[in-house]
């Protein structure tokens, strides 16, 4: 999202919608697979001895779509906030992803009360900051490893 306002408004809206739908669909798919695996084993563990597979299958079928729907809603709102902040601020810096994970978390957790909302928002902001800071550190570490390999004659150049 580096070029804000460079195209027609209709084209920008279309690109925004495509990005939002694509990210929401990916989040839904990943959460559906992960939720299915998690709830299958949870149902397998909690079911009685004679009906473990049936209980696991039932737990997976009941809970996995719920988890996937929650992740899809959160990602749709997160993408919308990220793109709206990008257009409003005309910048693509570290504050956009931090705000775009914290604001949807607050909006979707408000029904739990102030303490839970504050806790989840702090967790979302903290994890986003850690993730955003770890990416450049990881790239620098990989670049240093590549540089060491080239100094020892193992880079293939």
C-alpha cells in the first residue's frame, strides 16, 4: 500500500475490496483447518471410551466453523482498518499494523467488559509490536549469515 491516491477512486476501492476478501478468505481457511485439528483432538480426548471418534467428529463439526468465522471477521475488520488508516494518514509505517490489530480486537471484545478488552488489546498490540520488530532483526541476522558464508568462500559467487 505504498501509493495512496495514485489511481482513480473506483480502482482503489476495487483493489481494497479484493485485498480485504482475499485476506479474509485466507484467515477463514487457516482457522478452519487449525480449528478442525484442535477441536478434533480435544473432542477425542473428552469423549467417552466407546464413542471417541464420533465425539471428536462432532466437536470438530460444531466448533471449527465458529472459530473460523471469528478469525474471518477479525481479519476483515483488521484489513479495513489498515487500509483506512493508510488512506487517512497517507503513510505506511509501523503504526498502521499496530492500530489495525488493536482496534478490531477492542471492537470485537467490548462485550466482555473493560478489563478483558484492555487485556486483549494490550496482548494484540504487544504481539504486533514484537512481530513487526522481529522481521527487520531476522532479515539483518540472515544477511549477516550470508555475509559470513561469502567471507569463507562458500557463497558460490
